[in-house]
C-alpha cells in the first residue's frame, strides 16, 4: 500500500502511473497507451522504481488503406494463442505456445494472406473473450483463428488433440471448426502434417467464403481484398461462369483503383489463362490485350515484383520473347526471392527455350513454397513440363497426374501427361487421352501447337510432334 501511494503521487491530475511490474501484466493498446517515464526515486525508497504513465486506448489503431497494394488486397488473419485444456500435464502452456507459433509460421508462409505478427498475437493471450469487432479494430484482422489444445501424456511422440475455429470478423460467421491430432516431436521439428492440414483448411475456407461473399453482394460494396481473392479463386475454378465473373471483378477493381498496377497484373494473368484454355497461341486479341495489361501494370507499379512477374509470364508464355521474359522474372525474384509464381514461370521458360536441370530446380522450389496453395495444380503441371523437357517422362507423368487430380480441366497438364506417356512407351494409355484433349481444346492440332514453340530447340519440337502423333492428334 505504501509503495502504491508513493507511485500514485507521481501522477498529474487525471493521469495514472504504474510500476514496471504492473506494466508487464498489461497489453499495449488493449489496456491503454503506456509512456515510459524511466526510473524515478520515491520517498523513503532507496532503489529507483521504473514507472509508466497510462493513457487511454486510441479510438482507431489500424489506418485505412487509401490505395490498392499487394498487401492491402490480401485478407488478414489473426491467430489467437491456443487455450490449454489441462489433463494432468506439466507442459500444457509450452505445448499451446509451440502450437500457436507453428500455426502463425505456417500461415505466414502463404502468399495469399497477411498474418498478424507473433508479438501482437501473444499480446492477446488470455483475451479470447474479446468481441470480434474489438479484435478487428485492434489488429485489422479480417479472420480469427482460435482454439484449444488438450494436454495429457508428456511423451514427445504422444498424440495431442487440438481444436481450431475460423471466424469471420465482418459477419461473425464460423467458417471452420475441426479437431486435429499432433505430436510434440512434430511441432519441435517444424514439419507437422496436422498443422499443414489445418492451414490448408483455413485457406480453403477463406477462399470459399470470400468467393461466395462476392457472388451474393454487389461488386461496389465489396472490400478490395474480397474482390481480388474471389477473382483469383474464380479464374482458377475454370467453369465458364466463374471464369468470366473473375474478369468483371478485376475490371471493377481497376476502375476503383485506376492508379494501381495490381488489378492490371491479375487481369493480364486472366488473359494468359484464357489463351491457355485453347492450347494454342490463338489469333484473337487476348494475347495483345494481355501484353498491354502487363505493360500497364509495370508502368503503374514502378518495379513491383508481381507486375514484373505477370509481364514475364506474358513474354514467356504468349509472345515467346524469352530474353525479355528472363530479365523480368529474374528482376521479380531479386525483389522478392520467395515469389513462387516468378520461380515457376522462370523454370517453365527455361524448359521451352533451353531445357536443362535448372528448369526442374526452379519449378521444384516453387512447388515447395506452394504446397498449400489453392492453385497448386499449376505448380505440379509446370514441374511436369520441365521434367518432359529434360526427357524424364516418369516423374513428368507423376506430377501431371497430380495436377489433374486437383483440376481435371487443366489442359496443359493433360497434354504433358499424354506426351510423356507416349514417349515412355505407354502408347495405349497415351491414346486413351486423345478424346479428352480434343474435348477440352476443340480444333487442337499439331501444327498450331508447334507454332507456339517455333523458337524452342528443334529437338524439343520434334519430340512434341512425335508424341502428339502417337497420341493421335491430327497434323492440321
């Protein structure tokens, strides 16, 4: 009581002063704003006391985004520290903290969402009862992951059950509620299948929720992150309606933010996929429009990695300007070394221009960064292409099948699978795919396909032609 009275004597009228010990039990911005007053000498106390002045919490802690950037256009996820359901274990808190950290790290490796920092998340320990609106105000989160871990056996290999719930801050909807099993040893090694499975579920549910949100609400009312997420999700679902809706959403986003290159970059990607649907370069204006959109994205973004990536994809995949494509894709990787999309298409470009093991390594690295990506089928498909380029047909078959397992309408993977089967001596299997190839790409023939690769090595063109002939694809 005496110490408290002496500390209180330091406060000006209308203010509060606390000791460092009390400050350590409070959370910055949640319990107030703390100003460090340093060490002060109190009456009749020999040693100085470190004290803080407490001010009220600010009304708004998260600034609004006036423009559109790669970061602002991604949904933000808050992982609240796991609660402990203790059943006779002495390590409950440690396991909960380790699981929380593992979830934050796994989510933060994904390139489609932002994650509230670990330090900010841990500041919310014991505050799981806070209203969603307050959590959103404090952290800017769009979605909250919360849950509990049940402890018991302290053996490293013993299974621990943890429950997760994913909630939307905007509408307080529960999007996912699931239980998982994990061992402490897996968490310590940083390679938990259960954590990866949980994160894949979180991402898939966010994608589905935002896609449905966009379908039910007028586009002008949608937040930017919902528009971009639903457009990307839709363009990779590949049903005609969803695919066309993606273009409309991206065009609306470009109209809302005309000085941002991000929407133009993804519009360029939409046109790339549109051309790819037919399996040929196409005589339509889609190639030209993709090129113009990618150029506009680069000019508006002033060297943004995503814009450079999209321009590099257009140059490598559509216009076959491999020199310019390599320059832009490598520039994107210099700016953002973990840019999986740039890595993927750089590998693909090398595979088409001068196939070697470098192409395979780029695509393998891209896939390793994208194991939980909803568009993973693209990565498996391109890796299959690079394996075909170096004449390794069996791994090409494996990854092409994996791509098609995730997306049966991925024409590129189907072509690589058919050609790899043909040159691997599995002609019967290869020929069985001819009907599906022609169904996905009406009018597909060897001559038009080879025209896309007129700058590729002659040896590669000859293999394409020989393989497609075995499959049963007509010359013209």
